[in-house]
C-alpha cells in the first residue's frame, strides 16, 4: 500500500465525508453491476446499493486493508445484504439458492 492509499483509508475510517464520496464514485458502478445481476429489478438493486454504502459508512472502522481490498469488502457487504433471509422479499432466484430482501417497515 502506498502512502496516498494509506492516507485515503485512514481518512475513510475516520469518517471523512469527502473520502466517502470518492469511494462511492469509484466503486458504486462496479458494485451496482454485480448487485443488478443478482437481483430481480433495478429498484431492488438500487435499494441494495444504498444499503451497501450505508453499511460501509457505519462499519468503516471494521475495514482492514491487510485482510482485503476495498472492492472485496464492499462486495462481501452486498452479498450479505442480498442473502439475509430475515428480510422476506425474494430478490433473485440464483441457481441453487434464493436470495431475499425486504423493505423495513416504517414505525
């Protein structure tokens, strides 16, 4: 990891909004493409993408560059969200398993 990447990751983990926007701009299209291939429509894919980056920001301190790259970390988050069977709405019928997602009820 070079010094610029280390600085970027440090600022991201500290919650720097500008760094988070750069991360989103760089990775959202790639992550969305993967999500869209594994969901039933654009609306659900957009919701999953929103959840991925909300989760990434909330759990940013758990990211460890020594364990995985940012892209891999975001991909794992997206897969966990898609596969969370406690959600309730089928979002894909991927061969061999059903992935589920629900919209949280407003309270």
